[in-house]
């Protein structure tokens, strides 16, 4: 494969390898974990990857303050404890955090609205990294802008830390609807479509030809139950991220998986059920069985009750 | 099986790049079928175990006697595993030690080349006709050793990357992520050359017959 078009071509070795790892994660569940024990539970339950964090979004939302990249010590501990890929979050625009995460050997970097943005204008130039990036999006234009910057995977933003799937649904429906609409446009209409979506014409044209994003399209932000995971998969997600839904008890209190066997069992049952539901997303009989096996569910926070200024999804552009 | 008919080949669809394999099979003259339950193995002419996370697949297989059903299937039918699929087929798995189907006489080490940052696209000579082959390695395993009945069809730094043992094929790279369809065509031909009966009557040269 020639790289004469520069590293930004979809046939470039670098981007093929980045998208290649995203391909391997399809049909699976990526779980937020805050310590080694949670990471082990996630792997044991069948997660395809773990997202190493100091605080899950539900805690960040409840506790406030500036949310930053996790401590490298925590990330290294988790990398050493599991054999599946490890992801970690960098703040929007904080390329120095991303450089540190790449240096640590993180397999995927999430440039995430869940953390406090570090740049109000620029996202990270993701082409400059060997490590692949995933970014959140609420609509097609946002998704394509992130892909133009080098993202190898898109996820819906949803509203993280709520356990309320309503915004993940809204964002996935929006992206799918806008992709479908492009497929019926004529060549000459695509230029104006690119302007409307505020996205590069070449990417808009790729979507118009194929009806899908040029990188895998996953879902995140409020997925808390096996049924939520199945819903997002049926709406077109190719895999799901589950953040606060597995290891949280109350809004800002995690289950004590290290000392309390009963709470550990509860986390295991949630994790296993969501994994099974993601594979069998189209099989209501199995979905009913696995939903029954879940003990307890994250209490959650209705997204409609959150003030506009407190929404995480409006970060990034 | 007649040359004119398209064999029905299953793709294990627990998770991973099963869609890429399905597309590669379609382009190689076979009809793909997604397999998520043991009973779906019934009547398939062959099976592909895709790339993905081998631990995730293994945890899933250990429920509802899927592992045993798959092992029985692989003992008599043509199977092809890439990356995680190759790990599942191996006789022995290292780093960490984990259970496997044991239908390929090989010892495999997981994530042997490092993390994602060490993933690479390389080219190597192959015994398949048509010159060197592109090999897409993603957090790839390494085949440390193979038994005497295993044919090595491509290598990386001396270690086997594409192998065949009777009806079983395995690659530590991802031919489904390349546009070159020679590996999938070789597997589809192997499926065509295998009698539908459960007996093992593999014609050694069936995979080399050349494609229309």
C-alpha cells in the first residue's frame, strides 16, 4: 500500500491498522473500570476491552471538579492485569495527555467529552499518533469531522453517567438517518450536503456511496442494561461501551467488588448479561433469559432532568 | 460438492470481524452464515473462526456446551481461524495459558508482538500461487511451533503465519482485511474438496486446484 497520498488516506498503513483493531472489537462490550479488580471482572465476564479511568462518568458528574486523564500508575496496573486491549481517555484537545497514553502502550485513546475539555477550538490531530483514537459524535457532521482529524472509531456520545439511554438512541438515530439521506442524493448535491454537515466533501461522498461511516460506529452514553445494549445494536451500533452501568450502585458509589462478595457477584452478573445481550441482540428469547440473571441495576439519573449547562455531550463540536 | 454450487460456510459471530470474513467469503464463491448458537453449526460445509478477542469468545463458548459442539464440528469439517480464531484452534496456548479446541497441531503465544502500537502490515512469500502476500497483523499471536503434519504456507521472521493441516487452516494475520482473496479462495476450495459426509477424506491437493 502506498502512502503517497499522505497518512490521511484510508488506504494508508497507519489508518488500516487503527481501523483493524476497531474491527476486532465489533459485536463486543467495552467496559469502564477504575481498578485492577474491576478490570479482571470485566475480562472474566467477556469484555472485549476495558477503559481505564479514575472515576466513571457518574462519579465525575456527582463530584464535579476538573476531570483529567487517569494516573499512569493505574493504567499500567490494568495493562499488566488483563490480556484484552486497554483504552484510556484524554481530554478534548489535550494532545500531551494523548502522547503520555501512547507512551504507556494504551491500545485505543478516547478523546472524550466526559473529561473536562482542554481546548475550546481544536480537537487532537489524531493522524499524528500511532495509537488509534475513538471520538464521540451526536450527528453525522460531528462524526465526519472527527474522522477527518484521524479518528478510527466513532461512538455516540449519549449522556454519560446517567444510565439513561435516551440520548444514545437520539444520536444513533440521527447519524443513521443522515447517512441514509446522503445515499439518495445526486453527485452534484453532495457539495451542498458537505457544507450543511460542515464536513469534508470526500468523506461525505464516501458515506453517500456506502451508506455507512468509513470507520466502525459504536455506541456509548447511558447504556445500563442488557436491553439497552440490544436496543443500540438493533439501531445500528456495531459494539457498545458500558460506563457506569456495571460497577455503580448509587449515583456516585461504586459496588465494593474487592471486599463484598455479594456486590462483586452483582457486578459480575451485570457484566455477563450485557456481554451476552450484545452478541444475541436480535434474539428476544435469550435477551429475556440474560435480563433475568441480572441482580440490581444502576439507579441512574433521567437525562431530561439535567440542566443544559450540565450536559457532557455538548462538549466538542 | 460440485464446483458450480456455492458452499455454505459458517462464520462464528460471537464478536470480532465476522462481517469482514462474510464479505471475503461472498467474494470467494461461498455463502456465509453467521453462527451464534451451537445448533446453527448443523448442515454447514465449513466454518471460519474470525479475529477478535479470544478470551471473549472462549468465555462465551464455555456456556451451553458450545465448546464441545464446536470441537466435535472441527474434528470432521473444514475450519479456518484467523488471529483469535487461530488461537482457539491450537493444541496449546501461552501467555496466558488458556483452553483451546486442539484441532491444529501448533503451540501459539498470544499478543506475542506487543500491543496495538506494534501492529504492522508486512509482505511475505507464500506457497499459494501468485507471489508474495500482504499480512495485516493486529495485536497478533505467534505460532511458536508446529507438528510434522502441518504445512507452513507463509512466515514472519521464521515463524509460521499461515498454516494448513488437513481440513484445518489458520493465519495469525487477517487476510479478511486485505483485498487479496487468495487465502479465502484456498479455504473455499478446501471446503469444496471435502466430502459432505462426516468421515475425514481430505484430498491433500484440493486446495491447490486453482480457481475459475
